C-alpha cells in the first residue's frame, strides 16, 4: 500500500515542460519509472533556508526545474570542485549559466571538502532543506540518502531528470574565466617550479614598492620582498616614494635598495601627486621586462604576496597581467578588527562593470593595487595620475590583449588603514571620472565634487576639485 505523498507546494510545470512526480522515500519506486518526467524523492517541503548540492548534468538541471516550479526566487548552489576540467565545463553550462537565467538571486559556492558527506557536515546546520541530483544507478539512491541522514537532520530531496541526452555548451565565458583564471598564491609556492618558469622565459623581474608616509610598515614589506628576491624570483626591489614627510625614505634606504622620489624621476615630464603618477614614473627607473607593484602599507605582508603575484606570469606565458585580491579586515582603532573593506568596489566599481563592461564582472577586487604586468604592455597604456590607475590598467589590458591574458590571485589577508566615508567619497569620485573615460559618449565631465551637509537645522556647502591627469609614455 502506498504511503501519503510528502507535503510539497503547489507547482507550475517545469521549465522544460516535464511533469514533476513527487514521492516519499518510503514509497520511492524505481528511478527508471516515469522516464519522461522529473522524479522527486523527498522528506517533504520545509520552509526556510535551502541549498542545492550539484555537480552538473541532467539531474542537476532537473533540480533547478523543481526549485523554479516551486516558486523559489533565491537560489544557493554548493559545488564540490571537479578534478576533471570537462566536468567543470558541464557544471558551468548546465547549472551556473542556467541558474542565473532562471532565478532572481543566485549564489554559487565552490567548495573543497573531500566528499559530499563532508560538505553536508559543514553546511547542513544552516539549511532546512538540501537538494541533490540523483546518483547514476537506482541501487545507489538509498545508501546515498542514508549516509546524508546520518549527518543531517533537515529535509533531503533527491531529483532525477528525464531520460534524455543534452548537449552541453562550453558555458558563459565570464564563468569559465573565473574558474580557469582564478588562482591561490599557494598554487605557486614551489621554488624550483617558479625559478624554472622564470629561467625558461628569460625575463627580468622588478618588484616596485610605492610609498607615502609608511614608516611603520615599509621596513617589513622591504624585508619580505628581499626574501623573495633572494629565493630567485625577482631581480630588483625598488621603492618609489611620493615625497613622504615621515621617515619612510630613511627606513627604505637603510635596506640598501634603490629609492627614488617620483617628482625627481624624468623631471622633464613634470610631476603630479598620486599613486598613478608613482606607477607611471616607475617604468623610468628599471629596464625589467615584468613589473610587480605591492603597496607598502600592508601590516600583514608575507612572501605569498610576491610569489602569488609573480607565479602566474612566470609559469603561464599567455598571462600578461595579474591582479591580486585578498581578505580585507579594516582596522578600526576603537574596536579592533572588524570585517569590511572593498566598499568602493561593492558600491561603485562592481555595479559599474556589470552595467557597462560585463566582461570584467568576474574580477573579485578590480580596484586592488597589487598587480604585475609586462613592461611592453604598460608602455602602451594611458595612466591616470591619481586614483583609478588600477581599473584603467585592467580595462586597457583586456581591450588590447583579451580577457584571457589576465588572471586574479588570492594573496591572503591584508590589514591596513581604512578611509572614512568622506575619504571614500573622494576616492570613488576620482575612480568614476576615470571609468567615464572608457564608457564612451561625449560631453564635458565635471571635476568638482560638491558636498552639502545638514545638522541641527544648519547646512554647509563645500566643494573640492579633482582634475584627472592622464600620462602617456613618449609624451610630455
């Protein structure tokens, strides 16, 4: 005698037009029944947070159909990284691209647990329901279900798709780039491999440290850079200072490295204030083939910042531009460490890229200033003297050499000073001016930032002008 069907919300036909058949595990029948339908085996619907643990393919597509038909609008997908690239391609095309078309809000989380059961142990407490694609064989269903229930108390749903073959496309280029061009610094931690890549390419490498009033942290950054140089991964460590008024220059000179004041470099070209100006002038003090910049205000600097930044460009000849990204706790003096950082990225840069240049929407921290680039590519670029140099270089590299000439690398955790809201506003304004240069269109762009404040019935009007100066090599 058949048991009562578990509770399931009213549903629409699946996106694929298949009938959805819902059964309980006690009355599951065979996976090979109802071959043209989507078969759902479930403990029952539970209101609250849910997630789909998916690999890709027909059954994963069926899970998406089931969730969509049940009226779900916010989807969380958990995916164990595949060892075979072609399986990742199937996941990207059958799940990632499709999910973004079907649901209003999608979060896809790549995981590195050893097994699905380990994954369920790690995330199960956060979800009332977990959805899975069915195993290949009917005899595997109940052992799989029982193994999950040993470590998870919520509702389990296993979905089998219709018996049909699908042709899987290569998938969205942005998602493929994110998967294949996102690295971890640890991927490049074998000294012999790194030195071998550098030797094979025959490229001279310069580590350049831009500075402005960083006496407290600059010494540790220089020591770490010299350690990486001693390991054979760089030929030069150079500091380019922007007229610091503290002891930054003296500290740097005590390490015996070349130290330059950027206003004194190529004085015939004039001089402007700003990090972009320091990066522009850097090319005049070294003949290195590869230039890598690392900020000198990083309190938590480790060698991985350098070998992670240099690794891709030394071991992958087709990569010409590397952008570092990191976890960024913000130091708040009154309360210690708090989560934060990347605020201008999330509020300004990411929405802008998704609106105007979606090809660049896969960069985790497009404003990060830790970058490496081939000299010959840099010399073809226009460089803004102040904020915005990082996005300007990124945009121009992709425009000139294509998305796949670039990559991003997780360098670990960065602890450094954070700007207040007014400072972030000024930074965002300058970055927006730079982005506007690449957005097309005509018309004069205002360079005056006006601020109107109100407090207790009084108001104040202030303004500050930010001129965007563009530098080009070979031009004064």
